[in-house]
C-alpha cells in the first residue's frame, strides 16, 4: 500500500486537501510555537481560512493535535513496513528502520515527528491511549528487527533498552543534521547502525 492507497483507504488525509494543508501547517506551528501557544486563529491564518472554518474539519484544537500524531505514525509505519519487506537480513532490517526514522525526523514529516515527541503531554488520557496503540505497532517493528539481530548474535544489549537509546539518538538528529550537508542520510544511517550492531 502506498501513500495514495493510504489516502484512498481513509487512513491518511490528502495533503493537498484543505484538511491536509491544515494538518501540515498545524504540525509546523505546533513545532515552532508549541501546542499551547498556537491559537486557532494562527492555524486559520496559516492556511488562509476563517477561524470558524477549522471546526468544519475538527471539533477542537486537541483533535487537530491528535490527527497530526496519528497520521505521522500511520505514514511512517507504512514506510517502515515497505522497507522491511525489501530487507534480506536482520542487519538490513535494522538499517532500513534507522534510515526510515532519520528520513521521518529530518524530512517532510519532521514537524509532525517533533510534535509527536514534544507535545505528547498536551493530549488528554483517552487520546494518549489511542496514540499509544499506534505507537506500539510502530515500536514492535523495531523490537522485532532488533530481537532478530540479537538472536543472530549481532546485538548484545537488551533490545528494549537499545531501542530507547536509538530513539533518543535519532530524535536528536533534528537539532544538528542537515539533509543538504556533507553527510547523506544513508551514511548517517550506516554510522548509527554501527552503534547498534557489531
């Protein structure tokens, strides 16, 4: 299933639609200003609509935040599954996941990925539970690949703890990595792989 199929299946919003543009701008504003400091007026102005028009798509600002988080997890989980299907070894699986995560953090979904990490506590408990279900599926892909590599003797560390270290290290790339710089995503992913697998 590709991105267009995710949209067709109703799992994602078309980024060219009014609702899709709103989610893209919401992710950007929530990242730059923070969720609490971003107003409905800010969101409306960013997409060129009246404030009340937002409520045609979402009931509350928190519903927008949740949608940003849901869609970035669904989209990146799909990309990870696609790359995993093409991998022929545990090492290639881990490399594919590292590459996907760096691309997600530093690419077109970077704003939404940042919002997912830093605005988590802005969701109410029910919405947090919903996002956790999606995130658990995403994390199971990671743990499955790491467990496979461990079973093959390529990893000595506890895979759950290793994943947490990788999460922190990869998330931090948003603060220093430049996609148009000297290091390609592929080279950066290879370097990260050296930290995880012997």
